[in-house]
């Protein structure tokens, strides 16, 4: 190898090092933003200021830094060469090829005339719109795949894993209604309004782009509002409605986006006039994708439960936590690889992990997984908001269509209006503890947009239409997140009582409880206790599932009592014996196990445990062994008995350590 | 926007989705490998089989899957077009440009003759060697930057954070000698031998490539052996020597690699005959890079300590843990951005975090950070070994030069030989508790190679020489990791006693202790107790630092007693008051705080605490308040008093929870 050739290699080394230095600088930028956010949040919390949530701060800091980068940094050398295909191209596709091979003559020796031919591979990065930006600015952006494959899954998983299941299941019917019907209404209304405005104004987005925008922007993310709800102990049913809707509507919105993409594909390839068929097929695909993803996530959750139940892996908590993590992330990846929706899969996987696997985990793995996801969730969420802020200035592919953005706010307003109020009215026809008007107003106003909408928008920015959508989405997220800080005022204006059922606050809110006596909302004090009975149809379905869960799923999947030996008919006993672990049989004597179970799941599923024959059943053993007597089921049927019995048990069983943990939860939600 | 144009966008969407699907499949592959590894490791541990460490398993599974992918999957369509610069290139560099702009004519309408011009950007990915591989195989590889920026830092940080500091400091002199001098010897011997072989055989690597290889392959990673040492409770001094050397020699090897790159650059640009100057400059750079990185990491660690000491962020453990994480990772990124070595910075940051910051953390943050890094370390380490296995078959740029690989094993052998034995001989001249011959043999045999060497090798594979290095490194890592499983046999053959000083095993090894009585090694039973005194020069330096640490650093940086008010002279009291936190002053009354401090740092720094005036000082308060009396300093001076006093205090203070945590540690190391 000649000296000159070596010199070239060294230059290449330098080039790589420079690239690496820029990458580091880039990551460092976000680390510094996050550190600033953490310290500011701490100061805010320390001084009990509530008008700015951490995500809002992250976004604002991101905006400032993004603007600084944009307007102060000097363009650095980023070289490009315009090329064309060599005379006889072998590639005939209508799309750009994946790679280019660039033949380049390089001087072999600095003095002589010798040249050597080298070939370099180049990978497609996108369409060229404007490459005048400087390298640092371009580098302050990441591959959108990173958002989807790395950043989003833990956020969504954590939503499922930390779901306050009792109140979620109590309001399941309403939540499902808002999530499925509401999100669909919202998507189509926004898409329609946006398209109509488009016809009036100068901008002309395609109908499909409008619908695409409608679907992705329908994923709400009221993280700011929920944090304040949590701090102020707002009515638990309102909390459940807002949180439940936001969790599930992400899933629905994502599947809607996929369905619209599918429709576009079907429509484009269909012969003329068969739009109706394409439409029907798209609807079919919607249900297929949703249900398959749901099933996949649940199956992965249950598989983890079985693995942790029937192996002694709990003797090695590190292996156990690793397995838990890997299985959960796999549910996301399998779904994505199978053209389903990973977000939906990982959400339901999270719910199953909390519902079943959590019971089988060792104490250490429980703490570890909770802590891990809480921390990761905090960091990724703030990262994504910082990124939204920075990228608003530095992302090279923004399309500032102010007409589109202006109209978007109006269509968002209309879409949310036609989602919440009509559905609340419909639900109130059957729902006994009606959703009062001030709750409806709050839900209407809780339609903030966040990480999911942004991640969906940045995923594909190849065309101008999609770039316009990204810009509009970024602006909407920024505006709504900052506005979320007004929640405290909103609650005041709407006359929504705060400091309500402080069941889960024993750890953090003791003085709060003494300060403000539990104020029950304008809804019934024990809403579903009677509500469920007025709703026999819905209640029956939920109760059926609850009974099945208690009699079969939990005994099969967890180490909790009762065992399958107790719940299955005599004829199945050989099978039941096989599916019952030794630990499960000796459960009664090991008390340490379930103390934490209630303590860590924030005490809010104490009634589920108490009534559902879960680990809490030990505290009321005589009543439980029979398992699943209809009026014990609590999954949404809201048996007041379970609800009232559980707290003392939970309180008694809660170890002192929980006191410490309460802080973490309090600040995260 | 016309229908056809929309159709093109849809096709582009499809293309992106396909790419995403492949990415997911690719990640899924590694998740499945990790799940398999976790389950197998569990089975092995369950059956007490020790001949295969988890990293070895990960690697073997990786090899199997890599081979399957290579030989079974059918090549899928990966399109490329050969291009050349358009007639008047504006770019005149000798290196390939960063981007290509490809002008492409796309049919606008499937039926008509209309075309539209579009321009796409392509980014440089490397030199084309052989692109006949299939897409999946190419995808089963990741951007090498990911290893450096994401995977390595937590592994290295965890090494520093979980360092068993007592034994490390006791053997500091020997460890530094092996790490600095030994690694340098090893690098140059391997480089030289490799180059000499090259002259004899057909292959002709350049001298610089040989030295580069020598430097990177000198980073040892005896993770397998350390795990077995830990399981078998091998002599703590041997453990400290092997662990300490491996931790520090990574740092040295990385800086050496940088120095050689710098030398190459200086040499290439220097006028003829000024090689000596280039060489001297490279040596200067070596020390500059090492010392600056060391300082940077330490400063970041101390900054975190100050932040956690003087703010009340410990009231919010989630924020506290986030800050801890972000500051630690920033130390890596700042170093990388400043052209220093992030690995060195993050290592010393980890040591400082453990030494100072850990004392200021809330109980919850202690558990959380320990757990977090343990889990991440476990996952990333196994991931990297899986990846080595898979990439051996799928990485498109391997250069199989069997002569080079064969010679590499010989030069490795020679390099290790000339590192361990001469240095041990030299050290034994002054060291009183000599390193016995069987320990030397064990250290010689503990020169496994692992993650660091691989990450360094894969970082730059642009030239053929570097590709050869990568292939050789992969093979060496694979062979040595699998061979590491023989450690138990090796210990037996070498007659090295196991089940020794079981000081830190109270949590896991109780029955082990009863089974095998503590067997003291052939070294003195209390080695450094006398050893330090025979070594007054070294001891004085270490003692000076220890006193400074006790009298100034710890009072300044931590919440532990004594405070600066007690250690500084009277004239500095106003300043000292400013730098003393209220918590520090009220420390005596809050006992809960330091119980955990000893329990969690694995009890092994109990003597440091006990003697160094750290939190442990409360248990022997009268003796400590004066702080830093010379014979109390234990940092390497090995005061037998501190050593013997601490364990009872630690044992008394250890809460029951520690028992659970012991499992995790036991299985990780």
C-alpha cells in the first residue's frame, strides 16, 4: 500500500472522526436540554409552580436552542456532487434506487499523474428540496425511525403498565366509545374541514393527505393535563376518562393512519369506479390490524406471565427483568415486522404485564421494571418534546403553509367538538352517573397533541404534502403543550372539584387530604355501583370477562390464588394440576409476595385484587376461595363491596418502602 | 397534484414501510437471540453449570443465527445504479463527497410520455467491495456509531460505578503498572510481531495498521472469567488485579488507538525525516488526551455530587435519577465532542459518581441507578456479543486473511507473555505480598478480548486493512470468550484457592462460606497491611490523596460527616459554612441514610467508609470527627484497623432488603 493511498485513508479517518464529533455534539445538545429541563422542573416543583409541565419546558428550551442554531451558526462544509446514471442504466424502476455507486478517480500520488478508480456506495436519504442549510443544523435531527423503533415503545408501554386499572375498567364503555367512535369522527371531520378550507384558500392539499393529517392529529396526548390532575387529585372518573381516552385513541389513530395509507394504495391500484370496494377493504384492514395487534400484544404479555410462572427465573431478578423487557419490546417488533401496529401491541402487552406477569415477579424485579420504565418514560418523553422544539427550526424539510396551519387549528376545534359533546350526550342516555357538562368541557379542552402525532408526522416526509403536515403538527403540539399549563385555571373556571377521592394518595397527599376533605364530584359519589346495574347489557359482557379472568386466566397465568384446581371442574383436574405451580399451592404461607403487589400498583387496583381473587384475596380468604361469584367481579361492574373492602387491606399490607416510591409516581403522572 | 404523482408517493410510502419492516425484523432477530440467551443462562444457573458464560452463549447463538441467515436466505431486491458526476463537477476534493444529488426522470403518467425531473439526495455509506449480499443480511448490521455512542458508554460506566473500590485501591500501584506499561508493551509487541510475520508471509499489512491492531486488541475484557471468579469467591486480590487491569487497560488501549491515528496523521503531513517529532507529538497527545478525559470525567462526577448536595432534588427521586443519568452520559459526549476519549471520561465519571454522588442520593435513586445500570449493562453486553456472532457471517465487509488471523493468535500470546511476567517480576521486587506464580499464570490466561476491541475495530472499516483487522478481532473475541468457560478448570490446575475472603458474600454466599472455610491465598492473609509499609514512597502519595479526599473532597462534595467546618482551618469558616449543607450538619440524627449506603455498595467499601470519615463514620463517631488522621486513611495504604473494624458495622447496619439485592450482583459480575 503506497504512502499516498495511506494518506487518503487517513483523510477518510479524519472525515469519519469529524462526523462522529458532530454526532456527539448533536446528542450532547439534547442532553444539555434535558439537564436544563430537569433542573428547571425541580425548581418549579420545589416552589410549587404548576403553570408549566416538564414537557412544555423541554419544548420551550428546544425552541430557544433551535432558533439559536438556526440563526447564529455558520454554514459548514457539506459537500455534494450532482450525478447522473452512467450511459446504460440497468435499473428501470420508476422509483429512485436504494443505492448509488459512484465511480471516482482519485489522485494516487500528490505529485504524479497517477489516478486510481474507487467506487463508493451512497444510500437514499430523500428528495432534495433545499440543501443550503448547514451541517450542524441538519445533524440536530435524527432518523425518524429512531422515534418509532426506540423512543415511542417505552412511552406507550409505560402507559399500559402504569394504567390505573380500576377506574379505567369502571369507565371502560365510555372510554372505548370515545376512543373508537370519537377518534374516527375526529379524524374524518378534521380531514374534511381541512380539505374544504383547501378548496377555499390557495393551498391545495390532496384529500388523502387531509385525511392522513386528520387521523394522525387525532392522537391526543394530554400529559400536561394529567400531571396537573394527578397533583390536584381531580375527580378519579374524569381522570380515567381523559387518560383512558388518550391511551386508546393513540392506538386507534395509528391504525386509522395505516388504514388510510392502505386505502390510498388500494384506491391507486383499483380499476376506476371501485372506490367503494377499496373503502370497504380498508375498513376490513382497519379491524384486522387492530385486532391482530391487540391479540399479539396480549399473547406476548400472557407468554411472559407463563414463563415467569413456570420457571424459577424469579430466583435471578436480573434475568427476570431482562426477560420482561425483551418480551415486551419483542411484542412491538413482531407486530411491526408483521405489518401490524407495534404501538397497539405494546400497549396491550403493557396492560397484560401489569395484570398478570407483575404478580409473578420477584419483589426486586417489580421495583426494577417499574423504576426502569418510569425513568425511561420520563427521559424519552422530554427528549421528544425537546426535539420538537429544536427541529421546528432546524429540520430541513419544513413547509410553512400558514393557511394550512391556521385552518388546522379551526378543524381541530371542530373535530374535538363533534367528538366529545355528541358522544357524551349519547353516552349520557344510558350512563347513569352522567358525564356532567363541566367534565365534558374539560375533556373537550384536554385534546392536547403530543409525541404520537409528531412521531407519525415525521415518519414520512418525502413529499411536500407530508412536509406540510409535519410542520403543522409541530406547531400544534407546541401550542397545545404550552397551553396545557392553564389547566389549573381551567379547572377553577369550570368549577371542577379537586382533591377528590384520595384513595391512591395516602403516600404523597396526606396533608392534602387533611386540607381538602374528599369532595365527590357532581357525578354520584359511588358512581358505577348503581350505574352498572342500570346498564345490564354492558355489565353482563364485562362481568362475563371478569369471571373468566378470575376463574381461568389469573389461575392459569399467575401465582395467585385460587388455583385452577379450585376453579376448574373435577374432570379437568389432571390438567389443572399440571398448570398449577408449587408456589401457587404454597401461596398462603408466603405473605411477603402480595404486600408489594398492592403497594406497587399504586394501591388503585386493590379492589380488583380484593374482589377478583388476586393476591389480595389472602386478606379475605374465606370469601375468596370459591372464586368468581358473580357479584364479586369488579372489572367495570363496580361492585361497591370490593371497592370498600380493599383499602384497609391495602393500607395494612403496605410496607414503609412504598412511602418513598410514592414520590416517584406523584411526579411522573 | 396529479393521480400519477400521488401514485408515486404511495409507492415511496411502500418503500419506506418495507424498509421499516426490515429494520424491525432485524431488531427482532437480536431480541430473540437475547431472549434465548436469558432463558439458557437461567437454565445453566439453575443447574449450576459454569462452563459457559452468558456472553459466550450470546455469541454462540449469534454465530448459529448468522450462519443461518447467510446460507439460507434468498437475496432480495436491493437496487443500485452506477453514476458519474455530471459534466462540470464543482467538487474538487480528493475524498468522496458527503452527498450525491441524483437527477432522475420519472414517468409522470403511466400512459403518457410525460416525465418529471426529480432530484434525490444520497449519503455516503462507504466503499463498494461486494454488494452481492442480500438485503436482510446487510440489515442485520448496525451503524458502528451506535456501538460507540449508545452501547459502550453504559458498559464502561457500570464498570466504574460498580467497582469494588477497596480492593482496587489496595492494589492500585500494580493495576496502574499493568494498565499503562503493560498495555503499551502489549500493543507494540503485537503490532511488531504482526508486522514481522507480515514480511514473512504473503500478506502485507502496513506498519500503522499493525500498530493500530496491536493497540485495539490490547483492550482485555475478561467478563467471563470475572463472573466465575465472583461465583467461586476466588482470592480478592487476584480479582482486583484482573478486574482493575481490564477496566483501566480499556481506557489506555483506546487512547493508544487515538495516539496511533494521530501519529499517522502527523507522520503523513510531516516533511521527510521528521518522524521523530511526529512520534514525540503523538506521545504528548496520548498524555493530553488521557489526562484531559480523566479530568473531564472526574469534574462531571463532582459536578453531579455538588448538584445533588446543594439542591433538594433528592425530594424527587425520578428527577434525581434522571439528572444522574444525563450528567454521566454528558461526560461521555463532551469528551467525544472535544476530541478526547469518552470512554475514559465516562469510566472516571462512574468512579466519582460511586465515590461522591452516591452518598448524596436518596434511597430510591440509589436503588434505581444501580438497578438501571446493571440491567442496561447486562442487555448491552449480551447484545454486543450476539452481534459479534451474527456479524461474523453477515457483515458485508469482512476480509478473511487467515495468515493474519493465525499470526494474530501467536502475537497475542507473545504480547500477553511480555506484559504479565516481566511486569510481575518487576512489581514483586518492591511489592511485599508478592504476586505468586500461579496468579501470574491466571492473569496471563485472563487476557480475553471482548466488546471494546470489537467496537474499536468496527468503527472504521473503510479500507481493506481495517476490514482485515475487524475480521481478526471478531474471531479472536469469539475464540477467547468461549475458551473463558474453562476458567474453573484453570483455577483447579493452577491450584488457586477458591472460596477465599468472603467478606462481600454475606448476602449470597452464606452456605458457601460454611461449606468452604475462608482460605487465604498464598499471598499474606492481610496482604497490604504490611505491604504498604514496605512501600513508603507509593504509600505516601496514596495517603496524601486519601487525606485530601477525607479532609476536603468528601466534606465538600457529599452530605457525609465530617463537614468542612470541622476539617478546614478556622480562617476559612465563612466559606466552609457556605459549602456545608443543612443536611450535612444534621446528619447524625438521620440514620436511615447511611445504612443503605453501605448495604448497596456491596459492603466492600465499608472499610473506606469506616476509616475515611464517610457516612459509615457515624458508627464510630468519636474516632472519626477529627477526620483524616494519617493512619486512618485506607485508600491503598491498607490500614488493617479500618479493614477489621468496618465489617461488624456494615453487618449491623445492613437492612434485610440487601439480601434480595445480593442476587442481582451475584449474577451480574
